[in-house]
C-alpha cells in the first residue's frame, strides 16, 4: 500500500513536470491542455492520502490540485455580472433597435458574433442555421466548410447577411477543402487572408476582416491544427504566431476553434503577445468540445463513454477597449463542437 501511494505521488508530480515542457514537446503540451481535469484527479488523490493518514502526501496533492484547477476555475470569479441597466441595454441592442443610438451607457451599440465549427461531414445544414440565426447576430463565422456547406450557407445566410468572405486551404473548391466563411450584415472595410508558410503541408489560412458598423472592429477567424503530433504542433504555433504578428489598430476580436485550452503555453504566448483577454472571465469555463472514445495524441489511450470529458478549445479573445456583455456556448446539431457566442460593446 505504501509503495502504491508513493507511486501515485510520483505520477502527480510527473504530470506537472511533463506539462512544464509544453512549449517544446508534444506530450508536454497535451498534458498542459488538461490541467483543469488534472486538478480533480489531484484532489481525489489528496482525499485518498488523507484517509490513509499521509498528511505530507495529501498536502502535495492539494497544492497540485490548486495548480491544475486555478487557471480555468478563476474564470468563474472574473468581472462582475452586468448591472440591470447594462442587461436592459443588451436586450435592446440585440433586438436591433439600438444599433445607431448615440454614445452613452445605454446608447452605445452592442455587437454579437457567433463562431461555429460545423464539422465538415455534418449534413444537418438547416438545423444548424436555425440555431445560429435564432439571436440574429451581426456576424456569423463558419469553420470546416466543405463545398456543400458553402452552398447551404449562401442559400440561408445571404438574404440577411449580404457581405461575406472566404479563406480556403485549396485554390479551388474540392473534396479536400476546409474553408473558413464569415458572413456580416454590414460591409467590410477591409478583408485579408493570412496564408501561412509551412514546409510540411499547406496550412489552413486565417481570415481577417474589419467592420465599421456597428463597432469599429477587426475580426480574426482562425482554425489552427489540432495537437497530437510534432508537425501539427509546429503548424499550430505558426498559425498563432501569425495572428499575434497582425498589425491590428483599435478594437480586435480573435475567435474560432484554436484547438488549444487556455492552459496551453501556446495559448498563453498568444495572449501575452497580443494583449488580448479571454472573454470567458466572469462567465465560467464554457467547454466546447467533448472527447470521443480515446485521448488525442500519438498514444491511443481509451476513455470510458461516461462521464463525458469536455474542454474549451473554441475561444473568443478581445482587446482591452471592449466590454463583454454576454458569453455563452450553443449546441450545434450534428457537430462535435459547441458554437461560441460573444456580445461586445
């Protein structure tokens, strides 16, 4: 029993040590992504040590539990919830009645965007668009678009969202296309596709547009590679560094499936380089993707079907001049992701 408890302590410490290498190693970055979930494992271990009357081991486990759970757990303790006046302004603004109101606490226009990873093989087009259109957001971003999704989006969204931009990983639409599409009610003042230079394969590009109305706002829509292999990690770092290098002046929103939790060192580097902040502060973890039957990565570690383990890899990062009025995730029929909805002022 004693050796088993020592083995458990060493496993917990070893996990934390492996996560510390996350900026340089694939397994380390994978470990860093799951710090919040590790916190629960460390807390359960602390309880086991306490029952066995191993106080020092319990103390170590409690410290590791705090290390794991604090970065995302603190999101529940962020800015205060909007006041009653702010909530009233939000309801009015979302209804579209206050888009052009004068600048005041209640009159400043609000802006809502929804970003949705539709899941490329998903064919439940109308059900997905019914969800996305329910709140009538100002801008809708779609990730993992195939040619079929492009046609469905143009059919459903163009009547109310006449301005759109596309960034594709292929020069022409084909069975290999993974495109980003962004639809807006108001005209773009600029559109840019960031094409990333990467020697292993052609990367998914990043789409960047600027709107003058209802906010003077630059939107960066991105879907970097997922973790699990060295080439993918390098590709994701390249994408996030390219976003960080963008010369954006004024209000900025970076949104999309970043394939990183907020405890990944690569995510932290993006925050530090851009000065953006996580829009979830004060709204909680808001997980957006649940694991299937195994962990991602080079080693196929199986997972039980219950309970479903979820992490937040779809994000909305905002510049300091923006107030986050509302932040939530939405169920998307047929997709393995939840959509991200953010309302700003």
